[in-house]
């Protein structure tokens, strides 16, 4: 019985071709903003927008192509634990920034 689970776990992983495609996409999503920042000839708003868009795309590529987090019932707990961790870190970060800004306001 545990042998079947082991086989199913390996079927969820990608092939070498999928890893190479994900790697190439990651490189492209890294080179585009790097070129824009190093060139410096682009408007600041456009550069920031491209940075944010490629950042979100890069996170998506890492989660789907390398961590294999897809919307399947077999991976429901992995996705749920990822979102729980993400929200916990976001709450801690936003709360810390808020507390520090309030402290700064009251100290001045």
C-alpha cells in the first residue's frame, strides 16, 4: 500500500524537460528587470511596474514548475500550508512596519 503512494508521489514531479523550461523562464524573468535597471534609460514608473510584474511571475514559476504546487486535490494541503505561511509572514511584516512607524511618530 505504501508502495503505491511512493509511485504516485514521483508521478507528481516533473520531467527534466519541464525543469529546463522552468529554468529558462526563470532566467528570462531575471534578465528583463536586470537589464532595465542596469540600462537606466527607462522611466522610473515603468521600471517599477516591470519589476513587480516579473517578481510575481517569478514566484509563480518557482511554485508551479519547481515546487509543483498545482490546483489538484492531492496537493490541497501543500497549497493550504503555503498560503498560511505566506499570510503569517505578511501579518508579521506589516505589523512590524506599522509598530515601528508608530514608534517613530511618537518619538519625534
